[in-house]
């Protein structure tokens, strides 16, 4: 069913990069770990290194899951905006091609959630 806006309706986009004071939104989702029902949103500077994203930003949320401390980061499979990629952890998000509202998904081989339940 089509939806029509009322006359005079103005669509105001509130998540434009200009509204984040030098930061950008980055979404990070952990596959097979549905204790986190959706990708988590972070407001971070584009100059942040990928290593800092993993060891500080992601740690701040995903560390609550018992599998997080078991991750072997050398085996993690990464997807950026739908394409497989291998991040250079010493380079910035921007240098890794991570832009405003990018979605990063990661899969941890051998870890399938709490006792293999995908939770």
C-alpha cells in the first residue's frame, strides 16, 4: 500500500554526517551472537584506528558476552557494507573504507554463542 505525505511535509534527515561534530556513525554486528539482537551503533571519529575500534569501542559493548574473551582475532571474518574485507588494524576507519553509516559485520569461527546456542 502506498503512503502519501500531507501537503507541506518536509523530510528532515537527522543522521547526516554534519550533525555528528566530526564523528561518523558506524554499525557493528557480531554474527551468530544474538544476545545482541541488532548491529550496535557507535559515533566515532573517521581517524580512529581499526585496532582502537576492536579493542576499545567494540569491547565496551560486546565484552558482556562470554565468547568475547575467547575470540582469536586472527581468524575473524569481516564484512564491510556487504563485501568481504580484511581490515588493516593499524590504519584509520577512513583508510579502511569505513564511511558514515557503514555496517561492519564480523564472524568468529568456532564461537557460536553461549554453549553453541547462537545467543
